C-alpha cells in the first residue's frame, strides 16, 4: 500500500506531510517508534496529528476501542469515508518520492512502444489455420503480449470444432427466396436446396 511506511520516524513523517504539495487529509501509516508491533497514523490538518493504532489479541486494529478493523486497509477505508473522531477525513496517501533535499519529484511517465507493423484487419477468422496458429504463438512480444497470444490460442482451440459447422450453416443461410410477382403469401416459393459440395 502506498500509505504504509516502514522505518520512518515521527519527525520525518511530519516533514513529509508538511511539504508544499500535500493537502489537508494527506496521511501515512508508519511503524511506531516507541512500541514495536504497533502502528501510528499521521495526518495533515492545520498541523500534523498522530494517532496510535492499537492491536487486539485477535490481531484486529483500532484507534478508538469502539471501532475495530480486521486489517489496516479496512481502517483506512473507514476513516477515508468519515472522520469518526480524527481531525479530518483521510484523503490521499502522502507523497513518497523525495530527493535528498526533500523536494518532491514528478514521477517519470512510462515509455509506451507500439509496433505499427501489426494490423488486426490482416487477420481473418476463416484464414486462421494450424500454420497461422503456430505463427501467432511464435510472434515476438513487440506485436502481441503473452496474455493476448494465450487468449487467441484459447479462443481458436475452442472454435476449432465450430469451423465445420460454421461453413455448413453459412451455406444454409445462403438459400434465397424467389418472388413470383403475386402479392399473395403463397407466391413465395423456396427453390430446392442447393449445396456447393
């Protein structure tokens, strides 16, 4: 979780929560310095407030004994909805990326690489054969992700038996009606079935 800090003292927590870009309600949960095995919740308000998080013998957590939580995440979720005795509602985890001189750095955006050579329009459902299945499976990661290749292979294996029935169903659908020109319903006649076999 981005709000859980280990090995961070009270003073450093206050320093991080008082940085210019942090807002009221910014918070962090850190290991307690004075009581091992316990945690502290530090919240930015007008000043930084600290709340000890106690642990019951059944490993449930609480700040106030009238409200207990099975895990820290449940505690954070609750106090993100209502203050319930805290100085304010928890809004966002404290920013964690800081340099040695304590200025906040902007996160580096991810690099997105796309391969322009691959086009889904070049792949037709009926053209997929055993040869193209192996080609699809052997494509390198620059075209298709591993998960997408696995999904395609799974889909093809499921539809393999349907290809024969698909072709015969398609032939049946291609039968046409002949209109003889009369406006009565009996004027519609079906020609004898014709198949290309």
